[in-house]
């Protein structure tokens, strides 16, 4: 694998990637393998007689959306004139941010001088490190339409909550919105989640380039695995 030295935890990662290649869907496996490895360490150890922590829960990495799924959801949102959801969807794909970071985006994070930026940078809540992302032309247009639709340029948050008690969209509300998008495309909503949005563009980039480290940097990972 180009540009990646194999040592320590990386050996575990490479075994995961090799299995993914054998089973197909290698891009999905690579993008999620690092986080899967870290999550497994955080799971509580099980002693005999204890109820498994994941009993009755659907677990595992959420799938990234395929290009045809992205297109289907985007077209539906456009036809239904759902400006907020279209801006939220496009920015989720472009930014590759975690849900908690996406919903907290402020207008000034993506706008400057009355126009939407070509590129934005935020400080990740989880790592405290900056991460930069490109805002594509169609995403800029959808954000501009959303901001113009209710004069949101004078507001603090890009996606304010409709509930007065909350300043911005909550992660739970965002999760429900994502499930509705997925269901509207005829997909199994249980197989997708907010992390699917984060992984979608990363999976496409890895499929085209095979550059794992570049994908890790785009996702804001602080250390190679």
C-alpha cells in the first residue's frame, strides 16, 4: 500500500484491509477500518454472565453512499425545494465533518464578505486540531440559496434549530434527517447513518487514488494507524 509503513497497530489494520479486498468493497473497508480499530478498544470487556454491550443493537461501520445514491438524494431535495436539507446534504459530503461538528458550523465559517467561501477551515471538537475542506460550486450555490431563503446571514449558526431552546440543529435531529434521506433513495436506513456522510467522499477518493494517508488527513485523523 503506497506511502504507509506497517508496524504495531498498522499490522492489524492491514489485515482488515486485506479481508476487505477479498470480500469486495475495499474502499468502504479502508475508510472505516481505523475508526473500527479504535472503537473496539473502547468497548467494555465481557466477563462470563454479563450481558453483551451490543445485545439487540445493530452495530458495525455505516456504509458510505455510492455516487448514484448521492445523485438520487440530491435530485429529490432539489425537486422538493428543500433548501436547508440540500445545503446540509451537500456540505456534509464536501466537508467530511463529524455530525457534531457539522451542526455547529457558523455562518462565518463558510461565508466571508457576503459570499460563500471556496474553502473553509474549522477546529475539530474531538481532536482540537484544524481541518480544511473544499466547498464545491454546487454546494456553494445550495448554501447561498439556503441563506437567502430566510436571511440567515445575520444569524450565528448556519443550521439553526427550529426549537427556541436550541441554538442549532442537534446531532439527534441531524441523524433523523439523514435516515429520511436514505429512505427516500430506497436504501436500508439501518445500514447508513451520519457517519456515512463523513465517509462518502473519502471512500470515492480512496477508490480513485489508493492513497490511504491522504484520506486520513482529509478526515482529520491526527496519527496514521
